[in-house]
C-alpha cells in the first residue's frame, strides 16, 4: 500500500520510484526496491545538505565571484552541472524520467560527492576568504540549478531545499514557480580532455593510497606524500598545475613530480605512482603535514598558511 511506504519513507520516495521506473517494460515494486531508492534519495538529499551547509554565510548579492576569477576546478564543476542540465532537460522533454533520475543520481555520487565536494573541503574549511568564496559561488550556482532540476520529481524535498537557499532579487518564494535552468553552449574539448586526464591520474593515486592504508603506511590520505613518476609529456602536463592545487586534488599533504620510471604501474600512460608517509608535523587546523608548523609564534601548532588565515 502506498500509505505504508509513505509512513516509512515519505511521499517523495513514491515519486522517485515512479520516475526511476522504466515504463517500457514491466514495472517492479517491492521492499528491497524501495530500500535501495531510499539510499539514492538520501544521497541526493545529503548532496544538497552539504551545499546548503557550506553557503550558510554566503550572500549571493555581495559575495559572488566572477566566473573568470574562479578556480579551474570550480569551472569544471559548473560545466558538469551544465551537462546535467542539458541531459535532464532532454530527458524531461522526451518523458524519459528514468534517464533524468539516473543523470541526477550519478551527478550527486560521481561528480559531486566522490570528486568536487571532496576536493574543496580544505578551501571551504581552512583557506583564505577569496578561495572560500570561489568554492561557495560554484556551490550556490550548482545548488540553485540542481534544486530546479529535481523539483518535478522530488517536489517536497526541492521546496524544502529552496526555502533555505539565499535568494537573489527576482527569485520566487516557491521553486515550482521558477523557470527550469537552460543549458549553455560551452563546448571546450581541450578543457574537457585536460580534466578527464586529471581525474584519471587522481583515480590511480587513490588506488595506491588505498594500498598504503591497507599496509598501515598511512591512516588518512592527508598523512601521505605522493611521488608521481612521469614521462616527459606527463611531467609537462602535471607541472603546469601548481603543486599545492595538485596536492589538494589528490587530498594528500605533498606531491612530487619525477621524470622517469618508478612506483606502481598506472592505467594512465606515462605515469607511475608511489606513496609514503608525509614528513613534517601535522597542522591541527588543516591536518596537512608540513615543515613550517610553528613558524608563526602566536600559533605554534599551525602551518604557515593556516596561521596567516587565522590572523587575517
């Protein structure tokens, strides 16, 4: 009975079940299916919750950063959201709700939780004001479009999210009164190829870090220092990224690039990966290991970066 399911999971789970079902074949329902859908729903809700939680002090009217001043990974996230918009709009136009559901779910799991939101935590919690506002700008813009895209399916949840989003002038009180976002034409093959390669490198680093964790060499990934053994082409590619940003992408304390062969074989051509415990001491604020802990007399347990941010 729908009333039984609503009592346990809420009415939006019924809507999610309808949207996720492929109506070109027999539609199935059962306790296991609703349990799995409740996990998918929780992932979508928690993705929105993370974004809301990190824009609590963000005023879009005064704190928004121009797109050309954003970090490149922020622009990647906005581009990913733009692709989501294009896919979901096309699915809605064709009454292919199952495709819309899968696009939204995969965006939450793969693009946001497993990558973007994981990488930007340091900027959100520990970095300087400008770096934090850049991440918040991307989160805000993504959250606004994401909420509009899920509203036709998860109407109660979307309105709950919408009620907490800081509003710009002209934004409606109810999300159902808003126009759906329009996908922009932003094809940039070089940018897409670059970030596909960065993500592939990161995936291989994560495998080596998992092995280092299993071997008890490290605990969390921030305890690691990673050495990347590169071909000439790979060295030039990775060396163009600031080392601090590269370490943040891998969520480690240090990254070193070395020309030549070494480390564990990688699925990425021209790359070998090795991980060891990072040297230096642990900063009690950002948890990264650094040789400059205590260089600021007033903050003896902080790295130089965190000490300057705290002072500011």
